[in-house]
């Protein structure tokens, strides 16, 4: 991501934003729907603050994030229409009769706002002025969506330019009134984009790379998972090197849902994230040589957080065929953001969202295999960051 002390240029932001445009469709329809939806999300932030003034504490950061999301879709609309953000910004104070192309290539985001607004602190309450400007912004976006639907924008770049200038004027005004810099919103948006869809993905170092060797998670090992009947009750057992580990498991639910196989999720977290207090407990590999790590990162609270993540995601996955057919990039952004909230203040908070997605999807690949076959041999490979699922011979 670009990080210049001189500031972020609109042209650079547009170039970087385009890297996350994964849709094969090149029409205006998709980004316009996204632009309309993000304007609604921005209005929703204001509505929540008005309704729950004391309880809604996420107002200030959410305004910045939602403005960044609006900017992203705005940049994609402009790009698909063959228009540079810098040209739009350079013509904010001109009519179309004196429109200038290519005049704002070096224009910085911070130049769009007055010096007083760009140094202001984001307000912790929406003002009447801000609310009115957001309605104005929503109206301008509604107008461009309407033009798209009626065909007025087809082959009419002049009309598109006029609509985009009006939207950008409203965006600048909204940012001024919220005490937000568009530069901060744009930079935050790029961080968010590449946290989710990196151009050069690289796994972070294992969390226990500096731990004593005998306290590190094994870099490669196998776990056998299978069902066995005991006194008329079917349980799931697990073995590592032929030795039983953990408790025998049932679904712990009135309606059977095969949650008894959920330890596959923990093994996936261990393999891909190199984090799993549950797996450390099963293998008796807590980092006891560092009392603080032992208590905070490998202790009971961290273990409960991991169990909570596994259970919560399972509830989401049940409605989506346990993520069957999903590949990298398909998992809901909201699911990944919620997971990060779960682990705030703990080691895996530093894991990029794309790594979390890989861990979750690999865990559900293994779960679906277990659900169908009732037994499996899992190979945990921390070097390759993979959980590999295979058949478990019946004579094992």
C-alpha cells in the first residue's frame, strides 16, 4: 500500500482501489449498487447514533470506514466510466463547459478540504448539517442510479462526469462536517482492502517461533478422528500417534448437527494461523516458560474465545451448506470482521483477514469430509499452512 509523507494522491488511490475490483462484469451496474448500498450504510451509522446515543460507541470510526467504502465504489464507477478521480476533483468548481481533462494528476486528497477541516477531530455526534449533507449525498447517488436504469448514461460520458462531480462535492462536504479527512478514509479503505484481498499475500511468522522448542506446536503431525459406540452411545474419539487425546465428544445439542467433529476447526486454526489454545491444551503444549504468555495467550480465557469463534462460525455456516463450494475471496467480510472482534487483544488479532478465511474454509473442508465419512486422518502442516484431510483406514 502507498504510504507517502507528502500525502495520498487521488490517482494513486484509484490505481490501488482497482486492484480489489474482482468482478468480471465491467458495467456500471455492480459498483453503482455498491455505492448506493454504502451510502445507506453511512446513513445507518447516523441513525444508530441518534437512536442509541449512549450505547452506540462505534460511531466515529464507523463514519470514517463507511466514507472509505463509499470512496471505493465511487472510484470503481469512475474507472469503469473511463474517468480519473483526479479529473473529477480538479473540476469540482467548474461547469462542464470548461471541463479540463488531465489537470489534477498530482492532486492530493488533503487538497480537497480546507486546512481547518483537515486538522479537525472527528465528531462523536452527528450534527444536523452532517445529516442533511448525507441526505444530499444519497440523493445524488440515487440520481446516478436512476440515470443508469433509464439508459441516460449509455455512451454519455458527459452525463456521468456531471453526476460524479456532484457526488464528490457532497462527499467533501460530508467529510468536512463530520470532522473526517477523506485522506484518512481512503487510507483506511486501502488497508481494509489489502487485509482482505492482498496483491502479494505472505503469511506472518508463527506466533511461537521464539518459544522453546518443546513448547512450539509441532510443524507437522497427524490426528485420527473417528466414531465409536460405547454402551449404546456413539462418541467421537481422537488419537495422535495412537494415543487418545481430549474428551470423547457428542453434539451437545437436542437436534443432531455433527458438531462432535468441530475440533477440525481448531486444527485448521493451528495449521493456518499457527494459533489454537484448544490445540495446545489437547497436546499439552502451553508456553509455560513465559508466565504472561501462559496465562494470557494459552489460558482459559483464550481457550473460551477460540471455542466461541468455532461455535459462532458454525452457526453461520449451517445456513450456507457449511461453506461448500466456497473458495478464497468468497467468505463474508462481516464474518471475518466479527472474528477479529472476538480476538481483539490476543495474538491472532494480527492475522490478516485473508489468513483467517483460509483457516475457516480449510476447517470446514475437513468438517464436511468428517460429516460424510464419519472418520478421517488430518495432517496438520504448519510449514505449508495447511490442514490436509484424508481417509482413515478402517483397521486403524
